[in-house]
C-alpha cells in the first residue's frame, strides 16, 4: 500500500473546476428559459424609461435654475465651431483680396522700435 501525500493545490484546483462547471450549468439552464428572456426584456425597458424620466427631471431642474442642459451646451459648442470656421474663411478671403492673392505673413512678435542705449549714444 502506498500512501499518497495530500496535495492542497490539486484539491483547490478540483474544487474550482467543479464550481465553474456547476455555475456554467446553472447559468445555461437559466438563460435558456423563456421567463429569463421576458424578465431581461422588461428590465431593459424599465431602465430606458427610468433614464428618460431622470433626464427630463434633470432638464426641468436645470431650466428652473436658469442653467443650460448638456444638450444645450453641446448645441452652443457646435454653433461656436461653425462661427469660428466662418470667421477663419472670411479672414482668408480678406487676406487674398488685400494682397492680390498672396497671404499676409503672420506677425508673432511686436516690432522692435527702441534702440539699445549703447548704440544710441555714439557721439
């Protein structure tokens, strides 16, 4: 007779494998049923209705506080983007008209008009 030593790692692995098999079998039986599909569908509908009601309530609250909603801020940002694009196009067109088609160089620094003290005092 050979006595084998107790291996806790193997026992743990077997327990985990049995547990996973049991959970997979249980969840498979659960998701195959028509009742599960019906409950899941109803739950999804209730979540959508609750989100819509929450959004409407929040918009009403923001309106009563005279604050913009997320959709209003997004619409305003889109309008500002289109206005900025229009202004940029107008600037380009004006530059072309003013310079007969040649763009104006962009000035990044102010002109230096002061003369340094050591160069100004040459007598």
